[in-house]
């Protein structure tokens, strides 16, 4: 076992390596994707986007693969000094300028801390209730069998028959037990296939269509999507409902502040350069030189 000395202590590297590897989701020779990488990506999405991904294990796998590919390409490009290319350095410098300008404008044009008032939030809520109405939602469970995108016809038919057999058994048996034993969506399988309550707008179209044809307690025939086959059980339906103001108050506050910030920025920029005279001849020469 390799060891090293740190601050007077003899430390074994094995536990550190094991701990680091436990957070690795996918590996390639040039790069790896960690739990922290995916957490950052998921946190950058809105709640609807996260819900959609949670309902589609194939999409989650694709997110991991695309992230791994991006990191691998970046590592390869840097190893070849591509980030030192003149055109790349120019683009990076422009991106840096853009970040500085945006962050500065946001700082000097931020709305007052007490904006918006409770009355302004209430008014926005009253005038935009359709935006705060939660869509109809379906409480679903599923048995999922993966079918890789490059599968041949014989393989797809074999997986479809397996899904059809599970659907038939589920209609007269214990759906939860079958899901735990057979579903390849490990997250929902651990809960007997239960996917929770999912807004219908977040469902894949094929699954939504199949679920709409079911009554609570019924089980669908196999539903094929780009990532595999789903046997869906409808547990319950929740109608569209207006979300209480308390649930969306911070969302409204954030939106109103963003709108006010944008208005302030536009006025600020117009004041700085809005009436500056333009030398049209010099502008035409610049355009011609760039052709």
C-alpha cells in the first residue's frame, strides 16, 4: 500500500482513493463524472426539468454520458494546447468581459432590498393566476426495461415480450413486488416502482397517452420510448389546482426583481451611450474590412 507523510503523520492513501472513487459515476481514460458534477447540473435546472429527468432514466444516463464526453474533449483539447490558440484566447477574453459587465450592471442596478412590497406581490399573483395553476398530475408506478438505442429488431422484440409478460402478471398480481424484482429503474424499483406524483406536462408523450387511457389501479401494455419499455400503473389522478400565494410568493418576488433589474439596466445603458453620435463612414469601413 502506498503511503505518504503529511504534517508529520504517516497517511495511507487507500482509504482516500476509495472515498474519492465512491463519488465517481462514470469514468473514461481522460476524465470522470462525479456526483458533484451531476448535482451542479441538476441544481442549474428548474424544478420541472429535474422532475422530467427523474421520470426518464434513459435521459439521466444520457446526461451523464454527455457530461463525460464534454470533460474528455476538454481534457484532450487542453493537453494539445488548444486553449492557447489565438481565436480561442480571443473568445475567452470576450467571455470574461461579458461576465464582468453583466455582474457589474447587476450590482449597480439592483432594485431596493424592500422591492417588491407584499401588495405588489399580491397584485402580480391576482393578475397571473393561470401561471400559478399546477397542471393535472398523475401518481404512477412503473416497471422499466432498458432497450439500448442501437438494439437490433430481434433484441427489441425479446425485451418487448418480457415487458408484455410482466404487464400480464402485474394485472393479476403484486405490481410492487414485480417492479422490485425486475425494473431496471433502480430508484423507483426500490419503492415498488412508485414514481410519485408527476405533472402530466413532465411525462414523455407516449407514457402520458398510455396513462390517460387507464383508470386508477389499471396497468398498461408495454410503452416503448427511446430508452426502453415501460409498464405503467396508474395509482391516482390529481386535478389542476391554483397554488396558494404562500407557495409561489418567493417565485413572484424573484421574477419581479429580475424584471425591475432589466428595466434599470436598460435605462442605465441608454444613459451611458444612448445619444452618442455615430461616425457612419468609419462604421462602413469597419464593416467592409470585416468582409
